[in-house]
């Protein structure tokens, strides 16, 4: 990769490209197109380094490079990531492309680290790279400050409200990772301030150059420190403090044994002055951010409180522990023993997190109160274990061991104080990153990954560690490898970025669609049409306009005051004139309102079509991105589709036989393991009326179609299409709402089909109605079974956590309602309701034990209401059912009775009292 030339240039084209990457990668974001900020940055990094590699290879006859064990274990982890793809192929082959993307990029990144270790062979190259890194980080920090204090972004415009922590995400995408980026940049800033030799080869011996450099660094430091505080990232603040404290302590300890710099004494004094200024700035800014001040919005920003919360709040830690345990359960999955060795597959945690939550909560019920929709483990070391197995984890473990060993071995060999400062700064940045990696996932963000690779590569590179093993690769082989990586990664990263971009555009269209629909609903077209009809017939509110006597009886007094000097005849003529004017005025106003409503509806339709088009493009371009499928499921249930405006009979038949273009992105079949991805069956595409209407479609007349209510049948198929999209999305995308939505849709289907069967004629000429009836009954029975399956899955995957997701609190009563609606066997229904009640009561107890609340009042009320309406005439079954219900709620009743006096919320207290009263009333009634 790199060969040491006899006279190597200070800066070459390869370095220029790398400097550009250091500036572009952290700042790249496209308004209205970027979805995940790092996706486009991954593409730029891959293309940029492919260019660097090609430039390097083309300039060399033979490719020679130095390496050590750290490089080998880093590449070993990349290989482990590739090997983990076997698990993905076994469990969920549809997801393979995404994991392949991550695996190849992981391996590619390790090669970039090897390149940098060899390329950065002089202090000046390292310093110049650090300078460009700092410039990029400063812009990120300034943008974060603008985000936080003004709710405005340099690249995206208005993004939120001032003094909202979530706003301080800048171009990195998350406040936590903005502060992590600063955690790597700040030690570099301190190095430039404290070193009297910084960029000596570039600036020469001119004193003012050092003054300008150090002054710039002081200025850059201010927004960086501010970004750290406004992000309120506890582990980063801790990491920066400990890392830099360690850096300073080691430097002070080791500098005494090193020879003093031969720098100009004036320069030394200036350096000490700037160090003092830097310390003062840090202390002053720390004081301003740790106390109520204009910078904290008078206390809106409270860093100390957040730090205290991390130390005192058990839920804060349980949230992380829950995700960490989840990662372990994914690793030991009994369905795939290979996972122990090679993991579940790189990049799969985000898909499996929700699916393995039941295992965590089963063993640790108290974690039911702290579940969060994490897409990462929030501990990259554990995530490496779950996704790449023992093979990958061992690589990471030995990587860390040899990194620490090499770092400290090099540290004690350094002879130059400036080199010691530089190596200490690098170590401080690595320490901050490594600590944050234990509680977050900074290395999943491309800017942070790029910074981490740079620091780690220098720490084990040739500048500080020249005694390394040497290898060479032929020029031809190098070119083939580079072009292969470039071709595959460019394709994968480009399609990922463009696919996500169309999805982002679809989301924007969706927002406009909902905005126009809301306004259209407010317009109340039915009321306007009725008003216009009343006006034309002079009825209702407009009866007074029918004739002159009636008009005069209402407006006479006003007219007399308005025209006091008119005679009776003149007043009558003026009244008639006024009546006609008022009719025209009201008619014009109503028509304007209707035209405006029509325009709103037209714009809503325009954005609906655009959103659907963009979601379809998104998945077509990037067919491992499940979110567009999920949104297509939702949009398939909007009135723009279900009302079938402009649909001909042929169009409706196209829907019923499954050839509707809207649904052609639904996956026909799942080829993975349904014990891991909990689909009810492998077949996804559901077209129950396909054969029937393929057979009769050509002979079906409009009259016959109306008799069998083909509109309702087409709407039923459209609902099934939406369900199929939701099911397809589960293969790529984990969303807690999916089972709940699908369960409710199947319940709705059951009700629609039950109604349809009641009104289906016994016979229709030229049509096998009995066959159609049987098909409808089969779909109805299937809908009943599936509604219960999906509701059960909803409460299995996420039994609690309504403290974070309030919409989840009534999931158990919805489940009960689905059971009662879709099942007719009374004893079966009774038993299912008791089972649901037990589960609701049990998880409510767990929620209290987890420090939150659980009041199963809605399911208790449902059971009582059900017994009154359905079981009142069956005394034996009624009593048996209510006794079992009381038994199910006994423990939670005792818990609520114990907790009620310690609850501060009046709203919760009222609910708790009512629950206890209802329980006691029921208990007393059964004792009589």
C-alpha cells in the first residue's frame, strides 16, 4: 500500500483527498433527501479512500506496507463480519444484502486504518490531518450551537425549538455523537496550544505563525466545549475529563526524563500564556454551563442534574442492561447454534431487538418498565459478540489488548516532548471514544468512525512504532482488490443512500398530505353542500330568503335603520334588491369554500400519489429497507385508495386477482426461519379471491358485480394488501406497532366479512355464489385466527412500557375486544379473557416493581361489562368467570393498595381508587 520514497513529498494528492474527506464527511448532509446522516457519509468515505488507494498503487512499482497484531485483529474482525453472513443466510436471507453491505465496509475500514498507519509517517502529516479534523469539528460544533440556541441549522434550516437537547444534533445526527466527535477533537486542540513545535515544518520559525495557530485553537475550542455541554452526554463528559486528566498526568510524569525542547524562550513563554488562557476558558465555560446563566437558558440546560441522574437513577442503567442482555439472548439463540461461533450476523441487532425482548422480560420482569426502541446495543463490545459471535468478539478483545500494550510500550519509548504531547493527545481521544463505546455506538456514525480510525491508526502506526513486520503485495493484485471493493461498495452505498433519500422525500410528501387532509376535513364539505342545497331550496337557515315577506320579517328592522329616508314602496324595492344580493353573496361564498375544499382535496391527492411513488422507488432501489413497505401498508388504507374513485370494473378485478400495481412490492414468501422472524406462516401474499375472479372475470357484468358487492370485496383485498406490506416490512424492519396494527386490521376484516355474508344473495345468475360464500367464510375465519395471533404477538413482544409509550396502555383491552369480536365459542372466549387478564395483571405488577405504574382497570372493566352482557343468563359460567378474574387481579390489587399513598399523581390516584373500589364491589357481590 505505501512505500517510503527517497524524497517523499510533504503533501501529495493522496493527502489532499484525505484532508477533503476530513472536512466533507462530518458536514455532508442534503436537506430533504438525507435520512440517516451516516449513509451518505459512508458512501463518500468509501469512494474517497478508493481514490486514495488507486493513487497510491498507481504511483508504486511494488506495494509494501508495515503492520502489527493490532492491524491483523482489526482485519480479523472484518473477516468475522463477512463470516457472520452465514447466519443471516440461514435465519433471514432477505436481509443478507444489508449485512453484506456492513460486513464489506467493516473490512474496508480496517484497510483504511492500515493505510493511515503507514502513510502518517511524519509528525507534520499527522498535524495537518489533525488541523483539518479540527476545522471540520469546529463547523460541526458551531452548527450544534446554532441548532440548540436558535433551533436553526446551517444546512437544514429550521429544525426545532431553542434549548431542546435533541436539536443539538448538527450534521452528525445525534447530540451524543456530536459531543463524542468533540471528545476526539479537543485533545488535538490542546496539543496545538501546548506544543511549541506544532506544524514547525509548515510555519517555519516565525513566531507570529505560532501565535496565529494557538489563537485559532483557542477560538475553535470555545464552540467545541459548548457542544459538549449542550449535548449533555454523560459518558463523553466523563471520558473527556478522565482522558485529558490522564493525558496531562502522564505527560507531566514522563516529561521530566526527556530532554527540554530547544525552542525559543519567547515561544515557550507564549505557549505557557496560551495554556493558561485555555485553562481559564475551560474553567469559565464549565462554570457558566454548570450554573444557571444565559448559556443555560436560566437553568433549562442542567448538566449537573443529568449527571446526577446517571448516578442515582436505576432506570437509566436498566435501560442499557436490558439492551445488553437482549444482545446476549440473540447470541445464544437455540434455533441457530452457529450463532455462538459466528453471531447472528453483522447489522442484525436493529432487526432482532424487539423480537428478543420477551426473553429478557421473562427472566427480568422489572425491565418491562424500561424498554426503549434501541437500534443498537449501546455497547459495541457486546454487539460485536451478538452479531459476530466468539470469532468476532475474540478479534475485538485481542485488538484492544494489543492496542493498549503497543500504546504504552510506545509511550515509554518516546524521546521528544512534542511527540509525547502528540501521543498523549491521541491517547486521550482514544480513551474518550472507547469509554463512550461501552454505553453508546459512536463507531456506527461515519464521522466518529473516521476520527476513531485516524487516532487508532496513528497510535499503532509507523511514526511511533517503526519496528513492525513488513509485507508486500503485487501491483496487479492490489488494483483488483481495490476495484472490487470500489465496485461493490459503491453500488451498495449508492443504492442505500438513494433509497433512503426517496424514503425521506416520501416522508415529506406524507407530512404535506396529512396537512392538506386536516384542512380538508375542517372545510366540512358535507355541511357546505347541505348549506348550498338549503340556499337553492330556501330551506333551513335560508328559509327567510324565499320571498320578500319572509325576508322583510327578518331583515326589516335593519333595513329601516339602514335606509331611514325611503318611502314604503322604495323600501320594498330596496329590500328585494338586498335579498337578491344576499342570496348571491352567500352562494358565492359557499362556492368559494367548496372550491377551496376541492383544491385542498386535489393537493392531498397529489402528495398522496407522490408519497406512494417515492416509497415505491425507495424499496425498489434499496430492497432491504423495510420502512417504505411499512408506510405503503399505511397508505394502502387511505381513502384515496379504498374509495376507488375512478376505478372501473376491470380495475377492481385487477385488485381482486392480486395484479394491482400498488401491491406488487409485497414479498410473496418469507424464506427464513419463522421461529426467529415471528410471521404466522412463510406465505405472505394473500389473494383468497384470485382463482374465483380469474375464472368469472371476463363474463362479469356491472349488474352482477353490484349484486355481489364487488366494491366491498375489493376493499377487503386492499386491506389484505396493506397487511401483506406490514408483514413484509417485518423481515427488514422492527416496529412495535406492527402487530397491533395488523391485529386491528384482521379484526376489521372479520367484521366486514361477517356483514358481507349476511347480505350476500343466495343465488346470482351465472355465478357460483356458494363458492364465493365459502371463500368469504374461509377468509373471515382466517381473519379471526390472525387477529388473535397478532394481538398476542403484540403483548408478547412488548408486554409493558406504557410509561414511555402511552398508546400501549390499552393494548390488553384491545386484545380482549378482538377475542370477543372474532370468536363465538363462549367457553373458549371466557378462558382467553382470563388468560389476558392474568397477563395484564402480571405485567402491571412488574411495572410497579420496575419503578413505574400499572393499573389494569380497563381490562377489569371490560371483563365485568362482558359478563353482564353475555354471561348474565348463565349463572354458573358467570360466577366461575368472575371468580377467576378476581383471582387474576388479586396480586396487583394488593400492590396498588400498598402503593396508592405514595403516588404523587392525582390522575393515577383516581384510577387506583376506582380500580380498588371496582375490585372490592365485585368481590363483595360474589360473596353474597
